[in-house]
C-alpha cells in the first residue's frame, strides 16, 4: 500500500514537527552543558534536525506543486554546488590526512563524523545537480 497525497503531506508535517521538537529539547539541554565536545555534538544534532525539518517542509510543498527553478536560480544553484563540491573534496582530503595523523581515538571519532557529513553533502549535491 502506498501513501496517498494527503498521507504523504501528513507524514512530512509530523516529521517536521518531530524534528523541530528535537531542536527545542537539544537547545534546552545546551543551556546546562559545559563540556565543549558534548556541546558541539548536541549543536550538530540540533542543526541536522533543523535541516531535516526544513527538508520535510519543502517536501510537503512539493507534494502540492513542484516548483520549477528559474534559469537564474538554477545558475546560482550550479555555482554554489560546484564551489561546495570542490571545497568539500579538499576538506575530505584534509580530514583523511588528519585522521591518519591523529592518535587520540576520541578526536579521530569526531573527525570521522565530520567527514561522513561532508561525504553525504557531496552525494546530495551531486544528486541534485543530476
């Protein structure tokens, strides 16, 4: 059984609300966190959840009417994506080198987490441009 348009829109709306609740709870927790590593990880989670909520909201709008990009918007997207992909390639290379040179396993864990995000961003931009 597949989603009806209404079911899909409800799913996106509910997921966006859930992600926004995560952001509120994490931000509330951040008020008492003193450890910089825990703070940065929680901030990253809040940013990801905020991004996810925005994507769900956009997807909900797309179910209604898929907006076409103007030529200007597409050119801007292409420029930003190209720049971002080129820079992410450099960042990923630097992260790989740093991971190899870092002996502290906790630091390596954080660097790997960042590298995973960078790779995912790269894949997402490639898919959008295709």
